[in-house]
C-alpha cells in the first residue's frame, strides 16, 4: 500500500472521529470555516491547500469519451449517526462503484444543507455525499444535488429514524441507494478535497448533473435536526479543470 493512500485512508477515519474527539471546529463563530486552518496543525491544509472543495461549476470542458462508471450499491447500512454537524449513514458492505474498472467501495453517505458545490452560482437546498474508498485508501465522492419537490421515498427510511441528539446512533434499513442512480449517468468531475477538516486533498469528485427531488418538509427536518447551515464556502479552482460528461 502506498504511503499517500494509507495516509488519505487514515485521515478519512480521523475526520469522522474528529467530530467527537479531535480539535473543535464548527460552521459558525470562532471555529467557522475561515478559521479551520488555524485551529490546529492537522487542519492546516484547510488554509494552505490548492485543490480544495467545494467549488462553483461555472466553466467546464465537454467530453464525449467519459470514464465508464458502473454503480453496484447494495447492502444494509450499519448505523445512522447524528454527529452534530451532519446525519451520517455508515456501511460495512454497501456495494461499490467501478470507474474505468477501478473499484471503490461505499463507506458512508451524509448530507449538507444548503448544498456545498454550486452550478453556475446556483445553490440547491440539499446535497448528498456518498463516500467511497478503494483498496489502497484513495477516496472518491459521488455527489447528488436535491431540489425542492416531491417527497423522496428512497430516503424516507433515513428521515423516519433521523436521530435528534448529537452523538445519537440508530439502526436504519430498507435504504435502496441503487434507485437514486439514474440509468443514464451524466456528471461533472474534478479533483478536490474533503469539505470538512482536515480538508485532505486527493479526493476524486463525481457530481451527478441532474438534481433529484426532495420535499420541503424533508429539507426542513434535516435543517432543524442539524440546527445550522453545514456547508463549507466555495473554494478557488486554482487552475483546475472541471469535466462534464454529457
């Protein structure tokens, strides 16, 4: 295993643990995103990194020779957790995504409201991040935007048992993630970072182009549970290219 991949995988685990055990960070006040890089040495990349997420997808290169992506999400979630900053659903065996034959295994998914990544300055009310990891520890995030509309029945099992208190963990089942993925996949792709401390870079992002629907009541319930906006501000591209597969 390469040292860089091992480091990234370890950071992924530490980032999840940092909610409860690491240096304190938040989305508002003295520990808000503009201060993350100064909270501790391990968060320094939040300030010094050049390939940070989220981004505003404004200009992009069109491609007719896209990466071939095959989704095989399945399995029952292990736990649904309110960690104080988001609702996170974790998996032991949640299936996988193949990108040009390279396999990433689903580890967890979570939500941000309002959305973190923007599309031509447009901000959707909710964004879902499905975090996947390959056997060497490299991370790939599949992002799904949600617009206000009909009740999202696929996510209803998550919303039905959504834990209200920070640190609370519950069992969740009957979440068929495969039904969230369209038959014809169009996406934006860029290289970025974790959007929470320690903001580690080397994360491959695939954002599904077409937003799904979720109801106003579902959005409201998530926002009332988390109690504050949990989106990191837009980060500069610094010369990066965003690719659109159409």
